[in-house]
C-alpha cells in the first residue's frame, strides 16, 4: 500500500487536460494536409502519380482524406511545395464529401446533429465492430480507456453488447465474411442509434479498395453519422470527434 501511494505521489496527475488545453503533437505526426493552390501543376501531377491511394486530384488541387493513409509520399515528392501535412489532428467530418479538401474543413461542432447532443450529451455507450481491421484503428480506440485519455470521464464508454449501446464504431474494410455480423450488430442496437466510421478502410476501403472481398465504404451499407479519417486516426482525433459531435460542451 505504501509503495502504491508513493508511486501515485511521484507520478502525479497524468490525465490529459484536452480539450481545455491544446496538445501539440510530435513534429513527425502527419495531420490535416494543406494544399498549396499556387504550386506548379507538374508537382500536382507528380504527387497524384506517386500516391498509392489515388487520393490526389491534380486538376482541382484537392486531396481525399477518406482515401489518404497519411504516408507522406506526396509531401516528399513535392518537398512540401504542393502538399504539406500539419500537426492538426482535428480532422473529422459529418459529411463524406467534406473529406475531399484543399485543407479547409467545416466546423464539426456546427455540423453536429443537435438531437444527438440532446440524446447522448450526458452518456454515450458504443459497441466497436472490427470488420476485418488490421488492429491499428482498434488499438488507438482501445487506448482511449487508459488513464491519460480517460474517455469515461466524459460519459463515453465502449460496451460489450450492442443491446446496451447507443451506436456502433466500425473499423476495417468490412470484408465479405464480416458483412452479415456487422449488419446484425447494427440491427441489435436500439433506436435511436449512431454509426461512426473510423479509419480509411471503413471510409473507402483503404489499401484494399477495388477488391471484391471488401465493401468500399461503410456508407454503402449503413447511414454514417461521423467520419474519422486516418490510418489509423490518432487517439486525439477520435477523442476530438466524439466530444465535438456528441457533447453539448467540451
């Protein structure tokens, strides 16, 4: 007991103060991409040709964050003159078309559905479904339960049964073998319910896009309320999205 108390005294309070205080992530973190509209077109074409996800529209100078895996290839090819990744982790949207951007994004709070905040502003219970994910998105969702993030202090928890949930959080490219299980889980959640897509695989199919074994976008199966891009999304990206979209105040 004395050792426990001593460790607690030495470690102090470790829970992040976000969102009351902003967090600056490590400089190597790739967050919201910024497109330089004044860049030469040959740079845009080179980035589009090098992008493994076909996420860059070289004609209109746009990037699809739903497809992007934030690998940084475009930034390296253009040496930051066409695409540069910022440290901004607040990149979630409520409409899929907002993922196609030049770096500007609408205010998520302004686009949040007000009735969701009234329904789930005090308590939000979610069932996570890994629909053939690689466990990267799943791991960065699980870490929200650790003392540093402490998601439960906001009244948000992950539950074991969909019958106890207010919605589902889907990760992975939704393989053919997981499709039925996902739909059954969705049906088991009582109304009203929400659907959250996390990671580029659930948004667009990710690196598996084009395969007949997966579904190219959760929105082709279910009505999606919140899109969280990334590969995987940073835990703070997930936290920001949940707090901004569902909570009356943060």
